[in-house]
């Protein structure tokens, strides 16, 4: 049976990548026309070094793989991979005509 969660229940949930790394906590869900468009995530201090010291990111909902006791996001949605040294304010993650961006806060 499918259990439907309220948006308010997801605030503060821990966020992990699909590779099992702790990423942060949900701060906010951004809605457009009563549908989740993106998630604002406060990133963990351990991940901040990969994102140039950023405190948070906005991840489009298309990169969320699961919502339950924790939130699982695709590692491909992260704006930087290990070893990169530069940080851009916004990283374009366009997908076949649909504009999607991860915004570094």
C-alpha cells in the first residue's frame, strides 16, 4: 500500500546520495501548481568543502530517487565532484529540453 507523506513531514529529514553518502537535511520544498518542483537542502559540513563552502543547494525534484524516512538524491545532481576546485553560482543540468538547475546557496 502506498503511504502518502505530507510536505511538512519531510522538513528536517536527512538527505543521502544514492551512493550512501550523507548530504544534509531538507530545509524546504518548493512547489509550483501544487507539485514539488525542487528541494532546498542544507548541506552537511563534511560536504561543504566539495561545494566551495556553500551552506545549501536547491535540487530539482527529478533528481530525488526516494522519499521516506530519509530522502535519497542522485549523486549526479550534485554540482561538483571530488577534485574540482572551482564553484559556479548556478550549474545547468538541462535534460532534453527541460531546464533544470542546481543552485548553490
